[in-house]
C-alpha cells in the first residue's frame, strides 16, 4: 500500500499513516455498509432532512461573518493496486487561503459497474482526528442513475465534485477518474456552525464489496478578521 502525502504544496510518498489506518477488506460493520445499503439509507433517513436544510441554509441565507477555508493536506491510499492506482494526488497553493486539489485514479479492471462511497467528516482534537457529525455510505451507481432520491448527496456532488471531474455519467466506468482544480469556496462555509479549527474529509471508494482507494482531504476553517 502506498500513501501519497501532501503538505501545503509538497508531495512525498510514504508507507503508511499514523492516525487512521485504512482498511481494504470489508469486515464486520463495514461489510454491512456495502452489503446492506438499503438498510443504511433507512436508518439515515431521519438525518437527511437536517443535512438538507443545513445545505440549503448555506445557499439561501446571507453570511453572518466571513470565513476563510482552504485545503492544507491531501492523502491518497491505494488499497487494491491491481484494480486501481493513484497517478496524481496533489494540492497546488494559489494564495494564502486558496488551494486547488488534483487527483487522478487509474482503473485497471474496466468496466466498473458496482461502486459504493463512504464519506466521513472528522474534527481535530487533542488526541488526533475524531469522527464529527457525518458518516454515510452510498450506492454510487444508484445515485448517478437517480440523484433526486439522494438530495443531500446531489447538492454536494453537483456543487463540489461534478464541475471539476469527469464523473459526469452513470455507471459503468471504463476510464480513469480525474478531478482537477477543485477549489473550496469560502462562501459555502460562512454559515456552517463549526468553530475555527482543522477538519478532515475521508472518502473511501469501494467496488464489488471491497474498498479500492481512500482520499483524505484536510481543511482549515478560519474567521477572516480583515
């Protein structure tokens, strides 16, 4: 397993991560996440209204105070190299509070017509990063086929991922997955009730009941006092 770590514009290859250990094989609760997605969606239904209202609030209401947000570090984990390898995992600093994300994943066993995504959100604490607010697994092919069934994911995907990637069609995927020049919009964070702090988004991508790769994007949220 290779880990690509980038700290504010410098990328290096390491053999692992000290904080959260990525797992390629699904077992226990993780196996249930992919094997029983319908059940997970049912249990998460009570939270979807909250998430949806939360995102709508970000879009509709005027900002209460200005915040700056930027990527600070990017980690990419290869969990099944015969299936997929990561050709690029890079941040490019554009300004003090602005950086762009670039990821290129090469698929070696195409076409891929079974994809699941687990998204988790962490906040940094005194003992490392801890799960914060969000942990959800999605049948990604079902989502692409009928995104209106997953309104929270639709809003996030349409505004954050789609404009910067080639994930612009339904399954199967018979090409590399590329995300280029993804820049966090500070306006999206103006009304998020998060304290100024460091956070981490984890995206684990699975195919055929087995995780293939994980992307961890670290961000800094800070009030703009200017």
